[in-house]
C-alpha cells in the first residue's frame, strides 16, 4: 500500500465514522451522532444524555440546555466544561458545584453568583431577579 492509497482510505474511514447516526438513542431524532441518549433535541456528539437540548460533546448529563463539553451533570443551562455539577446557569469550568450562576473555575462550591458566596435564601432571590433581568426562563 502506498502513501496516497493509505491517506485516501484513512480519510474515507474518518468520514464514515463521522456519520454514525444516533446509535442506541430513543426519541432523539433531531440529534446528530449522539449515542444512547433519550428525549434529546438539537444535540451533537453526546453520549448517554437524557432531556438534553442544544447540547454538544456532553456525556452522562440530564436536563441540560445549550451546554458544551459538560459531563456527569444535571440541570445545567448555557454551561461549558462543567463536571459533576448540578443546577448551574452560565457557568464555565466548574467541578462538583451546586446552585451556581455565572461562575468560572469553581470547585466544590454551592450558592455562588459570579464566584461570590451567598446564603441560600439570598442566592435564590438574586437568581430570580437576574433571570428576569437577563430574559432567561424562570
């Protein structure tokens, strides 16, 4: 096999691998290249995600919207690269966090807005006002 043949076949294999459909997925017809996802829409390259909308390259997530490269998380909205986290909005690179809004790079934190801690009651009051101000779903 010469270099030209090898490169042509490799390129074809990569093209074919890129069009796998939605293997093992259920009710995720508007998704592209998602595997074992359920009840998801407009998502790409996700694995074992449920109720994901506009998620891309996420794994083992549930109830996520407009997220990128998040893993083992639930109830995220507009987050990027968050792991093992829950109830985050517009967060980036947070790990093992719960109830954070607009935070970046936090680890094992809860009830934070823009990386500042709040008591639980104040957090929910401020988040409600922020969501209204930003036009985000309640």
